[in-house]
């Protein structure tokens, strides 16, 4: 069953990025996800893959009937073209496409496009208005620029792993592409910023996106704390050094819930709810940082109260008390959660290969120019002939490119 779609305001015009052409030359995962986000809001995205080495995301994770499911999400709203950019014919086709393209997203190691005769100067020569987004692990310059770079390395280098995990446990990496996803969001933002600049200057530019940087920003003021106070944030598990109680707690029916008390008023409501109002009168209770120094006592009070109630009873009681709680979902819960259903967060897409698919919807809702998922990830090279015909290439020219190995 498709998730219910929330009521929408009248659409005043087409999708906001209609008319924008994006070439996605990138793989795994930040660059391609950034291109997906642009495609979700109307950009024409052409996914360029090597003829004999498709985007590895097609083979990542579980598959159904031999078809990778991750690709169905990452490749949505993209037409697919095969092109060997290292071949003369592939280079020529790419330059012809670039001449009428707004954005190119790539994640080759620095110097690779230049070696193929497709560097910034070559691209700008055919299209001065082009925005070239270069997404790499370490950026285009510096001592690490030519190293292989993956999100895992960014999660390690940024300090994320160092502060994640239990105090007496090892640094912990996320079990998904966190740094890549943050970099993808940032790349989409950077591209739109560069396009806004182009509207003023008439000229494109290069976006230099290092995956190690956006996650560092998301981690907050750690560099500032260290610079001014010499403070190094330790691992605290599910607790926070800034407020308490803040933790995960097990319910009587074996589920888990998360409680947050970032606001003082919420912290007071929680203690009244769990039958410990006297703690509110303690001098240390008046600030989040000093409450955190008494986390053991606060966790014991909240944890004991929650452990005697089912998950639903705990959630209902917190909601009635206007205190902050959430059930800890796995994906099965996410698919059935009434709030996600009301928002239409999970939507159904009809796919010619696999039939109806449920996946995450577009990232946000626009009242007048909403985005949409027009199709899920398409087969490798499915649109090659159509795209090349749109460039004016004859059937004989396409056949010659195939003979060369460029397609």
C-alpha cells in the first residue's frame, strides 16, 4: 500500500529546477546522492557510467532478482548513459554534452579529468556558464588530496568516531554512509549557491567539496572549545555533557525509548512525571550542564519509571505531560509510524523491473513547486541511444563509438 499523501497547496508552476541539466559522473555515494537531490526537484540528470564498470552502488547491499535495490534509490530521476571518458570518443561526447549542461558532478581523484583532457579549463572552454562540482575525500589540494577517500575516513578524521560510543569502549563508526550523506546535502547546497552566483556574474565556477569537512561542521563547536578552553569532548555513550536526563531507556515490553531534556522546562516536566519533583529544587538542577553531572541519579529515576510501563504507555504519558520522548524505531516501525505516514515520508514508486517500490520521498515539501520521484533507478545505459540522438549523432556514429569501446 502506498503511504498516504498529505494535502498539498495548489501547485503554481512546474518543479523549481526544471530546465537545469546535470551530468552525474560520480560514484559511491556523496556525488551521486547530491545529483539525486537535484533531480528530485526537476533537474534533468544524466548518469554517466563506464560501459564495463557500472556505478558500484548497483551491487551494494541486498538485491532482488539480481537487481540492486540501493541503486533504485540513488539512481531515481536519472537517465543513464554509458561513456568511457578516457577514450577519445568518450571525451568528445562528454564535451558535446557539457556545452549544453549547467552542472557536472564528479568524484575522480584530483588530476584524473585533466589527464583525460576534461579538466576545468577544457570544460569551461566549451561552456563558460558551467558549474563543476568536484567531490573528493580530501579536496583538490593538500598532502592527502591524491589519497583514496571514503566516508569512513571522514568519520574517523573529523572526530565523529572519537566521540561516538561508550566511555570505556572503542571509537565507533556509523553502520551507514553518514559522512557521504552529509557531503551530498552540502554539495547540493553548494551547487545551488554557485548557480545563484552565476545568475549575477554570468559565469560558472568550480565547487571543491572535501568529504572530511561537512561532517566536521555538523559536529558543532569542538574546534572552538579546544581553541579557547583546551576542551576535548569525550565519549559519553547516549548521555550528553550539556543536559540530563538524556538517554535510551528500556520499557516493560522490551522496547526502547529515547528521552531528551534540552529545555529546562521539559526537564522539570519529566521529573514531575516520574515522581521525583524534589530533584527540581536541587541547586544543580537549574542548568543542563550541572544536571549532566548528576546523570546517574536522573537516569535511575527516569529509567525505573519507564521500565514499569509499556512503550505505548510511556509515550502517551510523556505526550500528556508535554515532555520529549520518542520510540526507538527500526525500519519496520518507520514504515508504519503515523507521523511518517502523515508526512508522506515513505512513498511508492512503480518500477518496470521490480514493480511497486517503497522508498524515502523527496527531502522536503514545497507548497508551490514541489519535487517528485518520476522513476526509480534505471538499468545500466538504458538511455544511451536516446541521449546521443539528442546530440545529433547518427546511428553510424553511435555504432563507431561502440566499436571503439567508448559506449
